C-alpha cells in the first residue's frame, strides 16, 4: 500500500488487487524463470505478502527483471519517487498483465534513468528531466477513476489495519488467560499435594529444638511455589515442596534427617541456639592460630549480629545460600560469616576490629571515622566512588584487611607524633589557651575533610577557603578546621616507610596556616 499511496506504481484494479493478495505462484506463467516444464507450474512466491513493484513475481524473476544502481550511480538520478526494491533495485522495463494485457507495476524504469544519464552530464539538468519524466508518467498512468479507487483502497487498508490490531490483541489476551488458567490449576494441584507432605514433616520435627523455624514458610497461591524463611530448610526441604507429586515416605525421612543435621551443625559452630554468641567468643579465645582478619569477621558477627541473621533468607543481591552451605561443609566460620555480609558490613567488621584498643568513647568515634575513610579509600569501585567493592573470598578480605590496618596504624602514629610536637602544643595554647587538642577534631569538621583526600598545602588552602566562604565563620569551627587540616596533611604514609615528620615541612605548613589568621 505504501507504493500505491505514494504513486510510485500504477493503481491496480479491484480484481487485480485480490489476485495480488491471494497469489501463491509467479504471475508471469510460462515466462517465469522458474517455470516447471513437467507439471506446468510457475515458481512459488516466498516470504511474507511482499509484492515488489506491484507484481506477484518469484525471486529469480525479480532479479532478472530489475537492475541495481551501484555506488557510482549519479546521486541526482536517485529519487524517492521511483519504486525500488531493497533500496537499490529498479524495474528495467514495462510489464503487462497476461490476463487483461493492461500495463502494471512501475511507471518509471531503469531504462529511462540510464537514458537521462547518457543524455545529460549536468546534475541539475538530470534532476529536472527526471522530475518531468516522473510527472508525465504519473499523469498518464493515473486517471481520476484511479484516484477514486486509490482513496477507497487507502480507507479499506486503514480500517483493516485497525481491525487486525484489535484481533491480535484479543488473540494475545485469550492466550494469556489460557496460560493463567493452566498456571492456576497447576498451583492448586501442587498445594493440594503439598499439604499431606508437610503434615508428615511436622511429625518428624516434633520435639526438635528448632521446630519453630524449620517449617516456617510462605506459599504463593498464584504460582504454587514455597518460599522458606531459613536457608537450611530451603536446602533440605525445598525439593519436596518443588515436586510434591514425586515425594515418598523415604524421601520425607531423608529430608527431615538432613534438615536436623544442618541446624545441629550450625548450633555446634556457635551460630544458632542458646549458646550464641558465648560459644563464638570461647572459640576465639581458645584458638591461637586464627588470622586477624578471620577473628575480625567472627567477632563482628558475634557482637553486632543475631543468630537469625545467619540462617534467614536474605535478598539475592546480598546473599547466596550456596556460599554459606559450602563454607559450613568446609568448617570455616569466617567464610560462613563473609558469605552473609554485604560490602558495607565488611567495612564495619574492619573498623570495629582496629578501634578495639580505644579507651574513651570520644576517641573511639574518631578512630571509627578514620578507619572507615581508610577502608573506603582502598575498597571503592572505580565506577562509583560511593559504592564499596564486595569481597567474596576470605583471602581477598584478608589482603585488604592487612593493607588497611597497616595504613590506619601509620596514620595514628603520625597524629600522635604531631600532637607531641612542641610547636603544636605552643600553637594550641596560643590560639585557645588550652592544651586539650581533642577539642580541635570535631566530627562535623572531620567528616567534611576526611573524604577529600587532601595531599598538598595548596589544596588545603582551597578547601579552607571554600568552608570559610560558605559561611563556616564561627571562630571555634574555623580554628577546628585549621587544626584538622594540619593533621590531615600529615595523615599520609610516607614513601620511604618512615613515620617521622621533617621539621622543615612542618614549619612551612604551620606558617601557611598562621598566615591566614588575619582572615579568621
């Protein structure tokens, strides 16, 4: 219809339109290049209802009757008003219907285009002659009766297209309803078969210590799937709920025994039962050959998590039950804990381990902040600075743990060295008439600066000015900002591994900040 509406081919008669829509073989008859001499039939049409140039012709005839303009063909002769097939093939010469003898198909042919090409060399002239040729052929081939018939075809096509879309949508809806009915019937059958299975399982778990959580589950009545709340039950009893029609008494007994063994093993490791977390602390105190990073993982779990956290099914982005199951089979408590923790929780395991030596609450909070900054700086995704890298193996966590712990210890030594420096004490006493250095490092100021990773005095000055210009102008906060910047400038591990501070670099840095006292 697109070729007819754009007047690129002759408007067919009503009977020819019907023949084109219902044609099964090539209309050229004995002239067809695929004509079968034995059964006297022309070549079949292939593909969808595609009628190139308004002709019902087979592929061999299509290629024989048309020609392709190549890449060197003049662009001035490539018009969108010429009927083409495959963007480049044009019908070579006029075609006539064998039944009526009427001219059909394209109105402008490859022959006409080549004649214009050989007759004129100027591109503008070629385009003008081609346009006049197209107009003359259109005026001669399309009569007022053809225009009226074309309008009827267009209206009928629009109506048929809307009806076809409605038919397709109705057909899809019917098929969707049939599928939903099948799924609902299957789900109802599955629930009906699963009820006696779980009734028998309840008798096997009667009197078991963890009877209240073993069969804790949710049924999806729409799909018939069973979702256990705890992964040991999902591992042991999941196959029974997935295929209740194949369940036998022996399978029920084996599944119940398997589930009891999993929960009992978790209790023996200290992750479940009344002995949690006391048993984990006893294990940490009795084992002397445990690496520090594994101790950090187990201690963090014992102090900040519950036994429910180990066995409850969590969202898939945080948890894969196979990792926990395999780690329990290996008997590796640290690996079991790591399989349950997210990236942010791994960071907290590191921070709480390295600040255990802090005595006061104020000192602990400051060290926690510094430890989080150290971990985030070494474990942040290159694509998202706010996203922590997820460590899936205990060995990877151990390497990052040792690296960050060494950097954290080096930073603490530098801060202590700076606080003991005579010039620091004199400057603090001169500024605030107080020797309590901890008043400088307020959490509000440190949180604004720790994540900037400052490294040079010029960058320090720019950060100070930005804080000052954003109305950070109260005297106490400005003094805290200056003191914090001085500390942060020295909180970088030295390249030679030495944690001492050169007097010259300290003096120059101190003079830099004393020079801005007039601004304060």
